[in-house]
């Protein structure tokens, strides 16, 4: 179906002979590969820490943080602000994207050695908050650089390549942490040191191999958009529509941990399976990110973004359906969940880049992504309450109904205009 | 900067950072190897038979460095400084009563470590095993040995894994019924049904094989609850109680109380609650206690404090009098044999 459709509506620049896609396959821009490498390395580093942190707290430090989190809900609000600030600051001057990204990656890298000296729950919480601040700061400028470095026609694929590399890092991180702990039992300090070294390498690759100036050399002037970026951005109908859909769909996107919990309970999986479920999603995401990105370029990024949510809807459906209690269902649910990410994560960034002028690219990406993240957070809270009140199946059924409505509304909202008529300055 | 120059810098950095990473790992590996060697002055340990039905012995996890580190060992309750008899069974958490043992242990896999709960008979042979969803923190056996409970610590899969929660399971050894998650029980808060998504349950202590006490946390507060396996209910009894431990006569609960003005890192003191009057008594232990205490007899509490080898066991009187005293160095998770 995808293929037939993509031939019917070729994206600009791809119509023509059979050799053209092959030729284009070779040209993922160097900057995108460099940023992908930075993300891969950084994700190895941060997932190493994530993987051992609970064990470190309980077994290493002998703390028992039973029943309370290291970061409270308030931080989610702060992190949304940071993300937006990162996007906005990076648009300020030429080369700003790289500067803000370096600060963001650098801040997270500095946090790893700090874990060696932070020995209490409040201090570790503070270090993790700083780490997340770094992540919040860098996301929008990094995506802006990817969008500016890639040809508009191949942007979906460029983001797909980046997301695949990012996910590969997330899969490798826990493995590396395990190897370190295998070599040195209880060597949490070694894990943090190795993680810090890996993170430093990521920053260095960013500094050395990502050009400070990406995309058009047009001088960025003080525009109305820059003085009041949020309002000006949301005044643009395209940005407004995308943000609206991202929020609407985000409000009905159940967080990963709830999905895995439902999966485990519905299918009565053994406890030891539980930690493996995220790996299934990540593997599907990793394998599908590039092909789905390429499909998005031909089929329409917005259309694939909406279709990706249909994959999620199907996954919900399998879990809610009365027949949904066979262990065989684990595989399709995780593949659908991974497909959902592959068809929406980088694709949304690419679609946003289509709608936002270069001068405010970072801010535009930050607005849409912040809206989506905030909506998902609200969904987690609501889903948690619904789960408690009605049970997992009813809660998921209600969410599925909501998702179906959101997807239908989004399909209408995102129908026009087609990507070829979007404002895109020559690059 | 040209490409060659950048590659040279990158290569140099890889060497340097790789060296630091390797050095840190080797250093930690050396330190880990050190823990497998017996240290001078540490209690002598030798292999032997550990029986959970031999009366008058203290059984616990040996924390002393050497080949028997982390194994379940026993010493005569009267002479705790004597040589330790090591069973060869390694546990992170352990408890025993009436000849039944519960051992929460790590399983070292090829690509990751997992955890499991193992029910042991009086000779420490495995009877049943269950996979665990997270890191073990608490374990208890009912006084008659016919039910066991455990708590593990599960973390969210979100970036920087900051959402922590507990999962407490109770296993009926008579029927083989496993209540995987006590959060599924009906909670009565001041006798009214109560539901919340942020509910956590941990630290079961049994009255008999059906009734127990535990901690429930919700909305930033902790509660002592009394639980009943037949009716699947939890009923709040008191507030600000964590890791309860019921006295052998069933009249009092020793617990961790979060006290005002303490550092957020060390907020707990060891208290005893009279279940009839709900009167709280502070023990003479002034330090932060983060353990589910064990009653040595109806007057004395046994609990863990950080020590040179990770943990030492201390005793203090349950009535608030006297001083705390170190009972067993390099030990964790004790149980007394030959007691119902």
C-alpha cells in the first residue's frame, strides 16, 4: 500500500528513473551522520547510568528510596521550559544551534563524574535534574541542525537515520554497563567513570565534526518572530495545526511503562520478561526508523505521522480485545509499538521543519515537541488515575477510543496543504 | 581545522578517554577481587551444615570478605563471635521461621542479571523458585513457616529512571497461591475504601499465615496497615510507619519512623508502637535506621546499620531503655532458629 501510494505522489526531486533512489540512498548528509554519532555515543553514556542507577542506590549506597521518586512532578514543568528556552536561544544567532547543543551535551557529560561524589538522594536527584536539563536544552537545536543540514526532500530519512543511531546507543548502553559490572563486581564508580568518558567523546565529536553553520547562510535578523516567538509561531497556521495534533495525540499516548505493565498483566507474563519488553520496542524502532523515514518522504510526513498512531491504536486494540491473552501477542504488540515510534518520532520533527522558517527552526521544533511531551505527561497522570478507578482494560479501552478520535481529527487537520507547497527557502 | 587534524585530535581523545575508562574498570575489578580474600581480624568462616530447625542459632547473610561472602551462615545465639558455619547458599535478603527459609538472590546471566525468590527447607534445599521483577529489599516468613512475603524495588524505564516503586508479593506455601502484588488488595483508609495510582506496599511482617502488617505509602505519607489474605484487604492502623516488625507476643510493632528535622538522607529512627494503645516509644538508638528490624526476644530488637563490610547487626532494648550494642559484625538479614 505504501509503495503504490508513494509512486502515485512522488515527492519533489524523486520523480524519475529507478536509479535516483539508489543514488539518494548514499547521501545522508555528513552533518546528520555526525549528529547521529553524537546521539549514539551520548545515549550509550546515559543509558549506562540509567541501567545501573536503581541497583547503585539500593545495593551500592544502601539507600532505600522506597515509594518516592528522585525527581518530582514539578521538574516536568521546568524541563518543558528548558526545552523551549533551548530552542529559542539557539535561534538567536548564527551558529547558535551548535553552541546550545554543545552546552546541553556538555552539561550532561559533566553530570556523570558528579555522580561519583553525590552520595545522598537529594544530591543524586540534583545531578539527574542537571542531566535532564542538558537533554532538554539540546534536543531542539540538534533537530534544527538535522533539518537544516538535510535536503527538504530527504528530511524524513535523515531524521530516521538519526533516530536509528540514537536508539542503537540506547540499546548498547545497558550492555556496556553490564560488561563493566561483570569485570568489576559492584564497580558502580567504574560505570560512572566509563559513562563520563563516553559522554566526553560525544561532546568532542560534536565539536569537531558538526559544522557551526548549517543550512542557508542567510543572515538572521531580529524579526517579530524572535521578539515574541511563541505567539508569532503559533500564529502560523501550519505550526498551530501541527502543535495542536501533537498535543491531541500526545494526550492519548500512554507512557511506555504503563503499556508494558498492561502487556504484562493482560498476558500474565513472567516477571523476568518485564525488563525485556522495552528492548522489543527499541529493536523495532531501530530497524524501522530509516525505512519509515524514507516512506515519509514519499508518502507525506504528516500522513505517516497520523498512520503511526494507527499502529499504536492497533497495539491498544490487541491488548483490549477479549482474545488478547495469548503470549504470542507480545511480538506484534511490541513491533507495533516500535513502528509507532519509527513512524512518528523523527517524522514529526521532519514535518515540523517543513512548516517552520529557518530563522526560527529551533523554536518551532521546541514548541511542537514541548507540547507533545507535556500532553504525554498529562496522559500518564490521567491514565494512572483511570487505571486505579476502572482497571487496566477499561482505562486502555477509553484511551484507545480517545486515540481514535484524536487520529481522525488530526487526519482532517493535517490533510492540507501538501508538503510541496510549503514555505521552504532555497538551500 | 582540516579533516586530518580533527581525526588526530579524535584519535588522541579516544586513547586518553579509553585509558581512563579502562583504568577505572581495572581499579574497580581489583577492589572486587580484594573482597574475595579473607581480611585479618574478620570473623572466621568455614563450610558446614546450616539447619533452620537447629534450635538456638542465629542465621544471617555473612558480609565478611572472603570466599564465603554473601552466604547464609549460622552462629550459636549465645556466642555470636565464634566461627561462622557457611551454607554455600548466597542470598541478598533472607529470613526464616519454623524451618522454612526465604532467600532473595541474584542470578548472573550472560547479558544481564536477574533476581529470584527461593523458598528453602530446613536444610536450605530449594523447594520453590519465583522470578522477581526488581531488586530485592525485604523478605519475611510467617511464624508457622507456612507463608512467605517479599518486596522488590522496581524502577521505571524512563530516561534517567527516576520513577521508583515497590512490589510486594505473598506466597501461601500450603496452597501454592501467589498474590503477586499486594496493591491489588482492597485498601480501607480509616475504614473507607481508598484508591490511588501512587500506591506502594512494602515490608510485610506476619501475625500468622493469614494476617500480617505492612507499610502502605500514598500521597507522600506512609501508613501501618493490617492485612488479611483471606479477605484480600489492607486496613490502616497508624501513620508514619515503615518496615514494621511484629513482636513474638504480637502486641507491638518495631518500625522506622520518619522524624522531623532529620537530614533527608537519614530521616528514620527506630521506634516501637504498642498496637493496643498506639503509643510510640523511641528506642535508645539515635542513628538513622533503614532496616526491617527482627525481634531477638520480646524485649530486644536486632537491626542493621552501615559497617566496614557494608552492614553490622546491632541490638537495642524495645522499651526505650539502655544503649544500642553491636551484636554481629559484617552481617545482614538475621533470623533466629528454633523459634515459632
